[in-house]
């Protein structure tokens, strides 16, 4: 699996024009793509997966793992931050009257176990833990080897994932149009423009 345009798995390649592809996959012209929304660490999920001071989220995906892993490409919407810089939703689900979505970074171990290849992150909860929490989340996504788009680290310019799945070229885009008002609270105008991916007809 790849992160942005950096190949972290030797079985995949980035060809000169920037498309990710798996050279072991035959270009049949047919591909199975799985999409899932709202990958979250909600309070009951977090509590069910707590073991003392640790967490083990893999059982959450035991009944769907074979479906995702049998696909040629699987992408999910990560609708939570994953950082120690803010309270976990399992401890404080509401902060200042708003739902708060945040969990431990090891949640991505389970997402990887489930078979996802890419994560999109533009949604109304990716500002819940402030700028530092979002950056922690993106860095954890990178360490786990997922492709991603939707929110960005400083200096990142590429706003679309380009993948070639069994010979089929696919572009994956991720935009947000609501951040629960937390974007204006935590970000400067420059940060909003560079780190978040606001939807507009002009961008599409």
C-alpha cells in the first residue's frame, strides 16, 4: 500500500506519471472496489475494545474483513482523529456541547487488519482535536502505510489519489463542507486553505 506518492510496500509501484498500481495485478479491465463510511472510535466501541490501559480493535472487523480483503481496492472514510493530545471519545464524547470523535492510534492496526488500502479524511470531525491532533492522525495514517487524501500536512500539494486498479485508472477525491465550526476556532485562514479541503464547484 502507498502513502500519497511514496511507495511503502515493495509490491506496488509509482510509475512516472504518478499512478499507484500493483504490478502483480493483471490488467483485466474489471475490478472490485469496496467503499466504507464512518470508521470511528465511538464510546461503546472504545469501551468494548479496552483491555486495562490498552485497546484491541481488530474484533470490530471480524465479520467484514473477508469482504474488504477480497476486493481489489478498499477505501474508507476515517471520521475520527487519532491522537493523545485530546480526550478519547470513550472518556468524553461531548465537549462544549458538541460530539467529540477521537481515539487511540492503534485503531489503525484494526483498519489495516480489515484490509483497507486508502483513507479519506475530509469530514465534520477531523478538526475535533485541533491542528496538532489532525497532524498526529495523518502521520499515523502514513506510518500504517495507507494512501490518504482530504486533509493534509504542511507543504503537501497533491489533492487527489491516482490509482490504477487492474488497468483501470481511478481518481479518489475527498472534500468537506462542514467542520462543526472548529476550523475557524483552531485554524488561521492560511491553515484552512492549505490543510483542509473545502468543497467548491471550482475545485471539481
